C-alpha cells in the first residue's frame, strides 16, 4: 500500500487525511502541539517528524501555510530522492520554486484544492512540474479524487483557478450573508432568514448538478417576465453584477501573482 505523508495537519491537511486514510497508509507531521494532540486522538496517528515522514512515504504532500513552505523544504532537502513524488497545495508556490528548493529533478505536482474538500465535495486543479511524469499526475489526481473532482490545467492558469474555485467558497458565503442581511431588513427573523437562504443555495446547487443544465437556463425557468424574480435581477443588472464579479476575480488573481514564489 502506498504511504502518503502530509506535512501540515491544518484544515486542508486534515481534509485530505480524513478522505484518503481508508485507501492509503497516511503519516502526518504537525508542529503545533495542540493540533498534533487533536490529530493523534481523532485519527490514532503517532507523532511524526518531517524526517520520519519523508523517509517512509512515496508521496509527500506539502500542506503548510505558504509562509511556512520554505522551512518545510529545508527540512526535506536531504531526504527527497527520485523515488519521492512531492505534491504541494500551497497557494502561490510555483512548481519552479519547489524544484529549485529541492534536489535536482525532483518530481513535483502543484495543486489548488478548495475548502469543500472537507466533506468530499472539493474542486482541485493540478499542474505537473517540469520533471513530473504522466504517472505522477495520475497518482496525484487519484489522491485528490477522494476529496472531490479534479481537473488538470497548465500551471500558468493556477492563479486564475485560485481566484475562481480556490477563493470561490468565500464569495458564496459572502452572498449568503448579504441575502440574510437583506431578508432581515424585510422583517424576517434571523433564524428564518438563515434557513431560507441556506436551503435555497443547497437546493439550487443540487438542482443544477442533477439536471445538468446551464445556470442561465435554470435562471430563465425561475424568471417570469414582469415577475418578482425579474424585478430583483434587474437590480443586479443595473448595478453591473457581472462587472463587479469580474473585477473581484481579477483582484484575487493579481494578489495570487503577487504572493507567488517563483
């Protein structure tokens, strides 16, 4: 059985651990004592150093925060050889940076998952590094298919993916917050407003998924000419919601590029 080592046991590291542990042997190295204790108690994991993890794993997933990646790479440097596949989920960390920070010709796959991975409904984009083979990309895809859907993209699109699906759940929650706030201004109490908004989003997404129709087609089915829905959507159009979203995505991509370590 393939052994996968996860460096970093935060939310995303735990999400991956939780979804793959039935199919792989998993090791986790986590420096925060409280978090390590939680993982040990919840998943019966023994504490593991980076050295032990890299030596025993065929696939090493770097799941620390971007600012902690360099430290992890330094600890890994003398332990990584050609038998290891290194997979990174760190935003803004390019495969080129990883390759320059690890032994020559290290096989690297860069990924961008998102938070719904925590319930197996994630969306992960993957890009192969210079020395990764097709089999390495397939192996990484197989791992992340346990946390949701996967797509392969050229690495120069990863920042755009980050702006859309990586950060996207936050946009959904922001819109939901705005709907709840607006509902309360209409006189609905907070509990009812939350229930209406939560179920509307959940039902809307499930309907879209099951019907396999375009969002615009389903929107048209809800929107009667001259009706209440059109009255609302006309306001969104008046204030150019498309332009607001496009500008927001461009800002997110620009920030991802600024944070990028080449």
